C-alpha cells in the first residue's frame, strides 16, 4: 500500500491512514484485526486504555515480526489517570500492557479531570523517551485553550469527531497556529447509512468506479485529516485502503465541503460526559 505521512509540529511523521480498534473485543478479534491490517500494509493503529485491548494490539505488533519502528501506535489516557505523578505511573502501566518501550502518540482521551497535571506528566514522558508525540482528544471547549496556555509542547494532534457532515472547520482555525493536525474519529460516521448513501458520494463513486465509503475516505485524505476507519470485515479493510489511485478535483472537494450540516453522531454534552463517562474506570 502507498504510505502517506504527515509531519507533525514536533517533526515526527505519522502515517495518515491507520486502523482504529474502538469496540473491537480484546483477544482473538483485536489480534485478527491488527494482524490483517499489518499484512495489508497499514502501519498505524489507534487504540486507548478505555478500549481495553492494548495487550492484544501489542501482541499482534510483536507477532507480526515487523520492526517496531515501522509501526505507529496511538493510545489514550482515561481521566482517572490524569494528574501530576498519577499520569506518569499510568504511562508506565500502558507501556507494560502494550509490551513496548515507547508510545508513538499519547492522547488525553477526554476533556475533564486533572488534564493540566496530566499534560505536565506527558511532557515529562516525552523528555524521558517513553512517548514520542503527545496530543488531545475531544477537547473542543475552552479547556483546549487552557491546555494550550500552559503547554511547553503544543499538542501535535487533536482527535475529534470529523466527517463530511461535521467537518470541524472552526476547530481547525483555532489550532492552526499551533501546528496541531486534526485526527478524525467516526470518519465514516460510525457506519451511518444516511451519510454513506449521500447522493453526492453515489455520483462521485460512479465517476471513479469506487464505493461511497472510498469517496468519503479519499475526501479526508485530501483534506489533510488523519484517519483510522474501523472495520472487523477484511473485505471492508481492503476496500478502505484502496483510495490512493484517484484524486477528487478541487470542485469536487468544494462540493463535499458544502454538505457540512453540523450533524454529529455523538451527541452527549460535556456535562453529561463528565457525569456519565467520569464515573467509569477502565481495568488495568
Ligand atoms: N477519541 C475518541 O473519543 C474516539 C471516539 C470514537 C472513535 N475513535 C477512533 O476512531 C476510530 C473510528 O471510529 P469508529 O470505529 O467508531 O467509526 P467509523 O470508522 O466511522 O465507522 C465504523 C463502522 O463502519 C463500518 N465500515 C467500515 N468500513 C466500511 C466499508 N468499507 N463499508 C461499509 N461499512 C464500513 C464498520 O462496520 P464493519 O466492521 O462491518 O466493516 C463499523 O460499523 C475508532 O476505531 C477509534 O480508534 C476515537
């Protein structure tokens, strides 16, 4: 597969296309998904402590026999792991679960808890060589600026819901001057049929002899978003990868930009997230 890389604000090069393992059960399923991805040439895996499958991700990477340096692993800390001193210990446990001596990209998964203390420990982990790049996920409120204001290392990425119906144009402007790149979660709307079957994608799919999902993923790539669509179906994984032999025209990119409707598929407010997600803790 053709690898495209994006150079982050810290100089590290992240593969723009990866695979995500949210809701992929630990054990056999995660092993299969990650091994299949690596066999197909994918070199970027997006996991999280909250997904409870870091051990299987680490095992699949090891068993692949591929040089660790060629594979980009992103993982995320949960709010119960935030705080000066607390986060450093959580990172050590993460390294153990993943069976690796460094993490390529470490994110704060949610925008609540002691995220300021956590950021300081993450910066220390970069200095100590335990983590290469650090970033944020779901920081869309003014808590984003709170972190930016104290950061000695600016977030390399901001991972948020982003797809043609919710393109994050404003957020991109807010982080532009820090060199922070948007990573799209729900790149195909979590598989939403309404988004996938949007007539514009059907029309473009016909023109390029591609599927509607391939048109959406190609749009993300040309838009400069980092993506890691998730699939447990090997046929879909192959299909999702097959997007590097055609290019949407500037007019087509613009017409997709125009279907941004502000529709989100994840609708919990920050207060609800804090209350509901904050009460939950992943197992070690
Ligand atoms: N930071 C965060 O808070 C956060 C939140 C959500 C997600 N994420 C990350 O983003 C990744 C992607 O998000 P997601 O997994 O929820 O949503 P997604 O990638 O937008 O959609 C996944 C769904 O699309 C289906 N699909 C995949 N390829 C397809 C194809 N070619 N044709 C038809 N259907 C297809 C999958 O089903 P099949 O298995 O049947 O293919 C699955 O149901 C996650 O795995 C995770 O790494 C991060």
